[in-house]
């Protein structure tokens, strides 16, 4: 199966993708994570992407599509994927359609997380993750059960993202509305769109998402 998560920065795509990954045995594929790994590794793509990401703008379609295609070809992705943060432009959506057609797959559902922009700044500025396993946390909304220790792996080293500051968040929201929001219509037309209200509690949203996924896969 192929699931797409749509939604602005901070909507909870990563949080929900990780929960679906566990529940359904699918692979979370985040282009943001793949790009951050490329930046950290200092690859050519990473060098070209770094400043763009720090400005909160979208990395060029050719770089992102190449990174996504490489990862999709890995054998573990055969059990099914949750695309988190891809596609983000119409060009990327069309490229994905072609990639899937070539491999005889289809999009089971494109799930749009519906949130208020104003709340996204708070969500993003309080966010941090476990340095060892990547589990996501939030200063007010999701703290580890034992303070300073990751629930998932016991790690004690946490980090915050370079682009999680108020100024960059504003650019990221702008990029979302200008370039990514049109994909809601794109998938509506394809008959794949599902909308989920995503201002509530993380677990309630996860239940709504699970119900959709159960039906779609
Ligand atoms: P990317 O890494 O994809 O970031 P993003 O889209 O900005 O999304 P976020 O990771 O910020 O938010 P999220 O929706 O995953 O929220 P989360 O679950 O963490 O992209 C980064 C950059 O890479 C882009 O700006 C661009 O430059 C580049 N890029 C990536 N993909 C690209 C592409 N396809 N094309 C071009 N460029 C690309 O939740 C946020 C916080 O809120 C967490 O702390 C969480 O604990 C908390 N939270 C989650 N749900 C709730 C809830 N219901 N209630 C309260 N708190 C909650
Ligand atoms: Zn951890």
C-alpha cells in the first residue's frame, strides 16, 4: 500500500506516520528526514538543500524526486509506505504517479490533516526529538514519561531542528499554502483524498487515521 500524509508544518504528519508505521507494519518515508540526512552527510544534494531548508523554502523538485525514488527502490519499502512530506508540489505528485505506475502500485489514500495555522507555530517551537531513535516530543503536549529519558529507546540525548524558529516557520507555512495546498484538489480529483480534523489529542487523531487506513489498504 501507498499512503500520503498532507498537511502544513506542525500538523502532526511525522507523529502520526510513526504510529501508523507501528500499527500497520508500513515504512515511514519522510523527505524532510532524508534531506536532513543528506545535509548531515554532506552529499551534493545535501549541500544544495541546506540553505533552502534553513530559509523555510522548498528544495527543488529534481533533488527531492531523486532522493525519494532511490529510497522507494529499497527492498523494505515493498511492504508498503507512508509518504510524510512528499509530494509537496504538483510536479512531485505527477512524478509519483509515474513511479507508481511503473511499479504497478497505486495510492490507497491521501490523508489531509486539517489544522489552524496559528497553532502550528506553538507546536513547532516546542518540538524536540530523541537523538538516538527520532521519537518526537513536545515541551507542553508530549513529554517523556520519565523526564529526560526517551520512552521508546531510553536515550537521554535530545535535539531541536535548525528550521524550527518562528521566522522560518512563517516561510514554511507560506510555502505550504502556495505550493502544497493545491494537492488537496489534485487528490480529491483522483478520488484518493481523506480529510482528518487534526487539532485534537494525538491519540484521537491516530484512531481516526487508523480507521481510514484499515479501510484503504
Ligand atoms: P519536513 O521535515 O517535512 O517538515 P514539515 O513539513 O515542515 O513538517 P514538520 O516535520 O515540521 O511537521 P509534522 O507535520 O511532521 O509535525 P510533527 O508530527 O513533528 O520538511 C522540512 C524542510 O525540508 C521543508 O521546509 C523543505 O525545505 C524540505 N522538504 C521536505 N520535503 C520536501 C519536498 N517534498 N519538496 C521540497 N522540499 C522538501 O508535530 C509537530 C509537534 O507538535 C511535535 O512536537 C509533536 O509532538 C506535536 N504534536 C503533533 N500532533 C499534535 C497534536 N494533535 N496536538 C498537540 N501537539 C501535537
Ligand atoms: Zn529514543
